[in-house]
C-alpha cells in the first residue's frame, strides 16, 4: 500500500459516508492534532473517534485542491463545509509512513466563527471521550 | 517568472525580514483570506498590509513542509510561530497565475488559543485599516 492507495480508500469512505474500515488505513500509534485543542490526541482510536464524529457534524462537506510534498509521504486536502449555519474552509495535513498508513492527521479551520461552531459541536459529542487520549 | 521563482523570492524576503519588494510578486487583484474573518480582503494593498504586519506579530516564525498541486499552480506552506506566549501552527495556501504572480493567499491557524491571540494582535494593529478592503 502507498499514500495514493490510502488516499483513494479515504475518498471512497468519505463518498460512501462509511468509515467502518477506517482503522485499516491508520497506524496504531497515529497522532491526531485537532483544529481547536493544543494538545495532540494519541493513538488510532482517538483519530477514528474524531473523524467518525466530524463527518456527521459537517454539512455539505466537499474536498477541493490536493497538495503533496515532493517525497510523496505527505498530503494536504483542502475542504469546505457548514456547521450549524456557519461556513468554513479547512485543510487535512496527513503524513503517511513507508507502508502508506496514516501516522499523523492535523486539521486547521478558518474563519474563527466556523472553528468555534465546530469546536462547540465536537465538544458536545465527544469532548470528554477525546480528552482521555490527550 | 513561475511559481517556484516567486516562492524563492518569498522565502528570501521572509528570511531577510524585508517585505519592501513584496508587491512585485503579487497580482493587483489578489485576494487575501484571513484565518479569522469570513469576508475576503480584496487587492494587493490589503495582502501587503496583512503580511507586512503579521511578520512583526509572529515570534519564532519557521516554515516546515511545502506541498504542491500537480499543476504547479498552488502551494501550501506549513509554519509554526508564537504570538504573545501562545504556540500556533498554520498554513499559507497560495494560488499563482500563469505568470507566477500570487492571486490568492489564504491562511489557516490552529489551535483556537493561537488563532485568538493572533486575531487580537492583528485587530489592534490593522483591524480598522484592513476592513476597508473587505
């Protein structure tokens, strides 16, 4: 498996809104860096929980540009979505290991109003649970 | 001029902390999308004002990974910095036209505490002035 295969799997899962096989493409020691919190969340379970929740929070989620590092081990996926009536833009910064597994997943969101709406909604749904991985 | 030349110029300006020639690499109709505000700021003057101010607000500013789209017309530059004691990570999403000029510059910042610190400091320094370009 390489990065491109993993990305294809990822896009298929998102299009089908079915993340039941998500852990197949994530390394057990993966790190999730949230757009809201400073402290990273550690381990595959944290990342699966965060991503499985956020796809139900985002409305009208659409990917746009894809950017890659020259070594083919890092990707940036640009997206737009709405959360509780607030429009937002964001990026997924994803690092892959040599086997194509996701080892780091970092999310950034703009503008501030969109980030706050997302943070509030994620806090309600998984805030306490996610903190256990901090 | 192409994207790579413009990026080389940009990195030289940042390293020298001298943005006096910044407008040479920006299209007159460039758009700046701030990490804080929803409404984009229009025109080269707005982008020059924002970038010239932010390099004085960021402490310990460092670029990390660089990502590119396959068409060679878009780049994502990952960075870290501190603002008033808050650590932050960010990305510059830059679109170039066929002449290598910057036509769009979008910034995203995490975590929320870093974004708030940046927004507060930028607001104090150029908030009213930037709004004129909204």
